């Protein structure tokens, strides 16, 4: 908790040298210009920082000072600046900038950069500043609030895109094996989680869903969402379950691909020879190894048998399948 003096003092204005240092970074013309503009649009409002946001602003400036000599930091710092702007200024242009960042770096990378920025920014384990940013990105009246104030040239549905970006950020650090907290069993608990929960709470509950997204808890949450008087809560539950299911499918595909790479490697044969052993083409086996195609259960068993046979023929110790 900051002191009263910290909360009421004016926000420090970044030095011209800090801004100039970032301006001197060599960056790709198209993306770099946009990223730098988003960073400077936040820096240039230092005199508008309210007393209760001085702490987060000071932390923001400290991080910039730590990165000012790294030409590769422009994207990271632009994403950080946008996250801070959502918390401190909450202006229509900041939401448009969030959408522009997604277009410039791609939504998956934006989620990773936002997560890294939030970890660096937060001084409280409950991550209150990141929680505030997420709440603002998904608020129900964002579209009406933005109205016609979104800058010209932004053609996307800003409110919808911001909601997707916020959900990707929340999903960035979920872990089914690390989930904790009591399961939701009532509408009142659901409302409490939505209204008063932190991003840590949301990730914990998403982890519980991701542990079994086709299981009874996911079904029970949908029932609770339907009983709620908030269509937005039901929509959030349904989309979260769907995203957890897709997240699990991606993990399963990665695990299968890693296992196939392992089996081919320990067999001691080339991919071409291994492919002939399992009755497929080298190009098809390559798709299994890369994870772009997941083999059938029968083909996976054939790959395991071929690997064991080749290991025995070469005199290698037959290794058990990895877990």
C-alpha cells in the first residue's frame, strides 16, 4: 500500500531524453511508426495523471528507463504503455490503440506481450492494475461509450475486438494443474466472481475448467449462467468453455507431435525410412512430426510399434513412451 504522500503527489514527467531515446530506435517503417506513436501518445499525457494513478505511472516510467537502450523493446513498451493508458486515462483513443496493436503484432503475440507487461508492472500479487484494464476492455457499455469518438481509419468493431483481446490476456497464464479456489455453485458466486474477482481469480477458475472442459463442472457452469439474469455472464462462460476446449486440443496436438518426434528420434532411422515402416509418405510423417496433422489412434499405435522394433533391431534399449 502506498503512502498518502505517494498517492497525492504529481506524476513525474518523463525526461525528453527518455522520449528521444525511444525515437532513435531503428524500427520497421510501418509497424514501428505505429508502435512508437502509441507509446508517445501515453508518455505525452504525463501532466494528466490523477493522484491515485501516480504509483502505476511511476512504475511505468521505471520500466521504460530500464528498456530505453534496447532497440528491440519498442513493441514491448508500446503494449505496456497502452495497458497503462487504459488504467490511467481510459479514453476512446486508448481502446482504438489496443485494436491497432492487435493488428500490428497479431492477437496471440499481443496477449503474450500484455502478460509480460502486466507482470513487470504489478507490485501487488493480486494484479489490480491489470484487472482494471481487463474490466475496461470487456465492459458491457463500451460500444455505446466509444460512440463516434474512435479515430477515423479504425474500421473494426472496437468493443468486440477489445473483449476478445481481454479474454486472450486472461487465458495467457492459465494452468489446469495450478487451479485453486472453491468451485462456483450458485448465481450469487458467479456474480461475485465477475464483479469483484481479480485476474488471478479468473485464471484460477479457468484453470479448473481447462482441467476438464468437457466435464460436469463446465456443464454446471453453463446451467448457472443460464439461471443468471446477465446474458453477458452466460456468453462469457460459453466462450470460455469453448476456448478451454480449443486450448486443450492444441495442447493434445502438441503432446502427440512431441511424442512422435521422440519415437522417430530414438528409433535411430531417418524420417524417410521410418515413414516406409509405417506405410505412409515422408511428407505425411513430417506433418505428424510438426503437429500440423494429428494421426489416428491406429496410426499412433503403428508409430509406437515401429519405433520399438527399430530400437530392437539396432540393439538400442527400448525406451518407454514419454508421459
